C-alpha cells in the first residue's frame, strides 16, 4: 500500500508575508493523518517555512540542489546545506529546470546521487512535450529520462517519480485520468527493469494543472500515488482540498 503524497511546488513565488500567511492557513487545517504532505518554497523561504512547519504534519523540501558537495560554485546550494536547514525533500529534473537551465539527464543523475548521499528524499520529474506526445514519442521520452537519471544509482529506496507532461504544466490542460494512468503504469514497468528500484513501492505522482476539481479522479487511478502541485499549491483552500482527496 503506497501512502498518497501531495507536494506543493511554489516555484519562484512568495514573500516572507505570503509564506507566513499561506502556511498559517495550511497548518491550521491540515489533517493529522491521511496523505503525506510537503511544500517546496524557494531557497530564501526555506528556513522560515521549516520553522513554521516544525512539529507539524507538513514537511519542507527544495526545488533543486547542486550536484557538488561544497566549494566555489557561486549561486549554488548543496544537498548537505538543505539537510542542515531541516529540509526533507528535493525536487530534481523539473521541466522548467530542463528547459530554462538546460539540465540534462546526466546532470540530474549527478544531482540525484548528491541528494541521496546527503539523506534527502528525492522527487525526480519526467514528462514529454506536446510535440513529443503528438508524434507518438511520449513513452520513449519518459523511458529515456528515467533511465538517464536512475540507471546505475546506488540507493533508490524511497524514490518518488513525478510524471509531469510539459503541455499540462501551468496551462490548465490536464492529462485525462486515463492518459495519466497509462503513463504511470508504463513508468512503473520501466522502474521494475532498473536495478535497485522497488517498482511496487515507488510512488509515482502526477503533476500538471492538478486542482481540487480533478484530484479525486486522478487519485482514483491505480498507479497515481499523489500529486506535485504548482499553481493550486499557492491557494490554501485548493491545496487542502487536494490533500483531502488524497486521504480518501
Ligand atoms: P501546475 O505546475 O500545477 O501549475 O501545472 C505543476 C508543476 O510544475 O510542478
């Protein structure tokens, strides 16, 4: 039985005031049991979020980390620094990192090794573009991203994969529950072919315009084990409703 996981990816949004307000609303109403919950604010809001969430059912994660442990890498943040702050999670390979920062599967694999070595729980994102889906390449792209990031990794216990079709992120378009389920089942089959991965135990999250109104249907699918939520995670009511759908 895989516990549903709902993760808020706040992207480059927020201020000290809005973080305090949003987390205040979330923490006031978060159920003590049900779905596992994490929020991923920007680096500069991590310490504030960790302090606010201390002792609560909400864990805190980062949206990226460096592949390097320490040193002369201006602007980078290491996995050890995240752990030292109190972070439990890190998102790696988000399509916005792949697109705007030219992150390759090889770089994501290096970041994954660094994050695992530091003791972070990792969410690796995969997903095809609209053109790739329309030309029938969606499965090949996702399989390549999984292999590229995961093959040869030493310790993938507790790994989480997020399937985020690029055409559904922030667009209001969502993969239908059936489309998402088909890709999630495919991802689980790919995982079962990789050494060191327990495919049955690995949670596969869906991401891309998840909101209160579609979470129930998505979570009802056999291989959808939760959600990576962008826009709707900035609205406490929406986010709490998605978390609630994960408890059902
Ligand atoms: P969205 O973003 O929910 O705003 O589509 C999801 C994500 O990018 O993780």
